[in-house]
C-alpha cells in the first residue's frame, strides 16, 4: 500500500502513531480526527501531505509540522491547545486553511503566529 494517497482513520481509538505511517510517503490526505492522540508524531515522512485533520483529540501543542512542506489545510479543532506557537515551524509554507475552534487559545496575540503564511485565506478560531 505504498501508493496510498488518502487515509481516513476517524474514530478508531488511535492513541499513538509511532512509525506506522512511515511507508505511506504518497499520502496527500490524512484524517485522524476523534481519536486519542496526545502528540503530533510520526508525520515526518509524509512530505506530500496536503490535508491533515487532527480534530477532536487530546493535543496540547503543535509540533512536527516542519517536515510537511506541502501542507495546505490543517484542522486542529477541539483539542487542548493553548498556543499556536508551533506553527512557526512551517512558516513560509503553502498553508491556506487553518481551523482550530474549541481549544484553549485565550489570547488574541496568538494569531500573530499565523502571519508567516502568505497564502492563508481561511482561519477558524473560537473558544468553548
């Protein structure tokens, strides 16, 4: 399955990615929403990834995105994020859509971390 381009693992009780995605270097779409992920890991080989959905997990920080140079859509809604600082790892990239509603991001100044994306056209942030 090394030619796999789309993978939907929504609501599968995934708690850890580890090295399981390493062989799937052709992935352009990855949906891991509604799982039990606490960390963004195991994504470094997915250099073709354009859409990443990690909504409805237990993520506390944004990390590991520097290895995703093609990322255009990032969905992080309904996690436990308090900061967007981890986005600096992929500044200058082609990110167009960023959604992170329902997190713990309290300060408006956190939006400063979105300035590094020239192609950003859609942002969704709200607090529960």
